[in-house]
């Protein structure tokens, strides 16, 4: 029987969600939606020593910002909370299966102290062996329920001695599974160690809780980062030992996201070094250290999602811009590459520009209005902002660029770009501006008529077009570049334009 597709994103709250984690969540989400399945969020928080305060809230907020809503968790509908393994553990969910493995001889108790484990490693190192693992070749010389008598074991447990439960990995067995992205993964069980599944603090480890939950939650596809590939064989063994092989999920291990320059995994340090965020939203560590986020840096969530979708997956066409629905329709794990993808911060900006330009001027105006007001600009007329957006959107990467790069729409220049003044403000410039004040004062104040009047003046006086144009541009905007000058003048209006031309004559001087 075809099973309903069910996938999960299973982060551990050990810190902020890296952009690679967001991509894992995204691919799970797209895969679920494509197949009419469920996308489940499960917080894997059984390792108390790695717990970081605020990380879970951060993960939830990040997913929300990205629009990656999950379908299922504790509670109902839109208000449901993610599954949380620490809570599930309190319900005794994992212990039951640990006991099943113990009873079947697939797991055993081990009482070795940290010092004894260290001694074992030292001894094996001294003997020159290549591995210092707790496994089929070493377990017999250690303190565990395979070497101690049953009485001794129960005495230790009753006395409250700390213990762990380890999986008993057999020797020389072939463990294999087919990874959707990498093909067959085959290992000899002799290379695996007897990983800890459960600790006497009452907590299962990642491996145990992860496999049990994937089984209980009827997960059909495990889509996760490549760093979990080495855990695959152990998980396959656990499915075998627990008698769940027939419902074992399929695996897809996603390639790494690599540094923009050089090799290796993209890290926060690369972001700091090259000046781009590696986190979806700003993260404040419990120690108060702040790391920048895409949200706070002015990126649109859909632009980030679009960029991430194409980082490792290719649609097989030249198309680069995708709505989320288009991604859902086009997505398939077959088109996820095996090798890592280099992160490209410039391309991320390009995506943001495309999303910004695709918005209507009216929508952009509403988005920048609070930003303009926060800068103290009085906005009495939304139409004015719509016109500003119309002229500036092609020049902006982020929303605030519209205001930052277009300050002259909001206030008269107080300084004039020194370089431009030096090169382009000529001896005759002040006279040209003075003349043009008269010309413009007698012209209907729209871009078309202003331009026609300007051209006529320049031609009638046999002047250089460029010299005259840059003179008024400097007076109006204070800088040497920008949108079509007569459009700017139309938007800021007659009175303001004439005032600026007048003060330009007074204030611009070559010094
Ligand atoms: N808790 C693991 C993590 O933090 C999940 C790995 C998996 O998806 O199995 O990434």
C-alpha cells in the first residue's frame, strides 16, 4: 500500500538555525507539499548539555518568517506546537523500545566511568590500532552486562550507579540502504561502534529518539543534511533490530552549503568575514552576542527561499524566479546534486532585487512609509511615495535603499558631492542655473515640459548639454547620479525645486 508522504524537520535547539538548516526545512516542506503529504516539526532536545536558551523560539520564529508552516505537532490546527522529544520522553515513549532492544539482546548496559573509557582509548592507541571504538572487539574487556554477572548488573542498577545502554552492533554484517541522492550506501558493521542509546539520567540519545519517532510518526522520507550520513547505517540497524524494516523511511542526505570562496562548509565566520548573514533572522546568544539575520538586513523571505531552493536543487530549466507554489510543483529530490553548492551572497542580493522590482509601486510605498516616518520625514501624501518608489525601485536592493539612496526626495541636499563638483561644476554653471530658474518658473511643472524647456534653453544658448544638466542635478540632489532629473523635479514639485536651485547657486562652490 502506498503510504502517505510524511516528512519531518527535526532541529536540535543547540543554537540559531543556520541557513543550511532552513534549506533542509524547505526541501522537506516542498517535498511534502508536492506529494500532498505532511510536514512535521519535531524539536530534538534530548541532549540537555547542548541545550541553548531561546534556540527553540528562534527556530519557530525563523520558520514562520520563511513561511514554512508545519502541519502537525502537539495540539490542533494552526495553533499546534511542535513535537518535543523531552516531553515525549516523559511519557515513557523511548524507554519502552530501549527495553525491547535489551530484552532481544540487541543492546546492553554499560557501567564504564569516563576515566575507564579514556583508559581504554589510551590502551588501544598504545597498541597501535586504527580505531579506539567501543565495539565488538573491545566490549568484552569493558564493564558491561555482557561481561558482568546478571546479579552484579542488577545490584549496580539498584544501587543507582550511573549507566548507559549501548547498541550491540554485530561483526561482519553488511548494512546497506539506498540514499535517494547518493545511491547505495554500504558499510561493514564491523566499522560501526556500539553507540549509546540511553543514559541513566533517563534520556534517550539522538539516535534512539530519532529512529523511534520516525517510526511512530510514520515518516516516509528522511531528508536531512549530509552530516547525518554516517548515522544512516546505525539507524538502519535499529530499524532491523526493532523489527521495523518494512516501514523504514527512505533517506535523502542533502549536500553541504559551501563557503563562497575556498572549500568547506559555510560558517558564521564566513558571513562575518565577507559581510553577509548566515542566519534567517537576527540571533542574540544567551551571552548577548548578536548575529545578523536576513530579515533584519532587509531581505524578503520569498527571495531567501527562492535562493535557497536553487542552492543544491536545479529545476532542469533556465528558470530562476519561482513562487513557492512553482517550487512545490517543480521540486524533486532526483534533481538535488551530490556535491556541495557554493553560497553566493551577491546572487542572494540579486534575488532580493528581483522580488523588490516585482512589487507594485503602491505596495512598496506602504512598505517604506514607516521607514520614512521613522527617519522623521513627514509623509502627507502616499502618491508622493508611490512616485518615489517608481523612480527608485530599479536602483534598490533593499527597501531602505529607496530612502537611503533617494534622500533628495525627502530633504534638500545639505552637502554636494565634492568629486562631482570638482569635475563638473564649471565657471558658467552658476549662470546656467540662474537662467534655468527663470525658464522653469515659467514652465508647467511636469517632466516632459521641463525637459523640453531645458533643451530649448541649452540649444538657444549653444551650451553643452552635459554641463547644464549636471549643474541642475547637483543643485537638486547634491549628487552626480540618480533617476531621470526631470522626473525627480516633478515629484518634489516646483517650489522645492526652485528653492534648491537657488540655494545651489549660493552653496556650491569649488572651494
Ligand atoms: N536533530 C538532528 C539535527 O539537529 C536531526 C537530524 C535528522 O534529521 O535526523 O539536525
